C-alpha cells in the first residue's frame, strides 16, 4: 500500500469514526487509571484547558468569522458548552471513582437509545413498535449492568452511585446530539467547539476551585500529565471535531452506529490495561446492542444532527 492509498484509507469517514470511538473509549480508561491521584473535577477542568490550548490556533479564525451566527444562537451554544463540555465528562470522571471503566463503557453504549427516547419526548417524533421494543431492551440491559445482575438491588434501589453518575452523563450527550440539530447548517466544527470549550471552562472553574478548596490535590506525575494531554488532544479536540465532520459526510444515522464500538473498545482496554475482569452481568450489553439496533434501524430513529462543512 503506497503513501497515497494510506492517506486515502485514513481519511475514510468510517475509519475516522472508528478512531473517534477508540479515542473516546480511552478517555474512560485513563480516568479510571488516575483515580486517587487526579480529582475528577480537576481532571475535567485541565482536560479542557489542554483542549483549549490545542484548539485555539485551529478554531480561532472560524470562531471570529462566524461570530455573528454563533452569537445569534448563543442560547444553544451555551447549552452545548454546559452539557457536552462541563457536565458530560465531569459526570463520567465522578462515576469512575466508584465503578469500573468496563462498566462505564457498557453504560455509555446506551447513548443512541436515550437519544431516540429524548427526541421522541422533546421533538414529538413518532415511534413505531420496533423503536419501542428497542428502547425497552436497551434500558433493561443498562439496568442489568447497573444492578450487577442482582434483582434485589433494583427492588431496593441500592444502585452503585458510580454507575448512576455515568448513566446521568448519557442524557448530557443525548441532549447535545439533539441540540446540534437546532443549529443552522454550515457552522465550522472547530469554531463551534472552541466556543463550547470557552463556555464549559467558565462553568467548570467554580466547581474545580471548590474541589481544590475542599482539599483535593493532584499528583503531578508524568503518567497523569500524559493522561490529561491524551484527553485534551484526542478525546476532546480530535474526537469532537472529527465526529462532527464525519456526521456531515455520512449522516447522523450512520455515524451513530459507530457508538456500538465504544463498549467493545472500552471493555477491551479496561481488561488489557487495568486488569479488570468480565462478569456474567456484563452480558447485559447484548440487550443494549439489541436495543440500539432496533431503535436506530427504525424509521427516523435518530434526530438529524447539524451538518458541518469541510475546511
């Protein structure tokens, strides 16, 4: 394979979407690996500071050129920054303090199902029987994982707090996907992401300072700093920009199916790098996959995401 073919292969949107899912799965594993050394809100704050430093020279021009469009949509931009930057990853980092990276990856795999449910509720999209069955199967799969296969936990509502925090983050990403569809077409992804990061950092700063004032301290070791850089560069700038660009090429329905790879990558990395073990209750992911398949193959299953232009 010559150099041109390699470049063509790497620029294929399906290859890029696969890499985006791999980068996102690594985010959960790194967060779990730094438990006890990197407080969750500090990890989230410095991740996005790193992303801002990397993104500013890339997205500043696009932000300036399209400032009037973004200002006209400031409510949506602020909401996107709040839920996709400030809340989404912070909830995951708080969650993995109390649950495994494998569990977190599996719970996150329900994102497409929750997106369909919210679009059904908020956007009044019609749902057929196939979609309803898919939603039910996916949510049951998540409950199996959260309850660790113990029905008594469901009866007593004695869930693992970490799993519930990660599950809460699912609604943030679903809301992000829905709100993207409310933006006008043609917004450059790097400019939009830069605006979102700026909003998110402003909202995160008070919580980070509160955490530090409460006595939480970071261990400034080389592995931890590399982890923060990885999150800022790959799980933030790389993943968010390429996700939006690929959605503009192949469409939201096709792109959303690559979310299926997140638990596969996350679970594999957790087992290989963190020594975590597969448990029988992790079979709940089969129900999640069934639910996602049924929901996303139903007519109009996933709301249309904002199209973004190539640079």
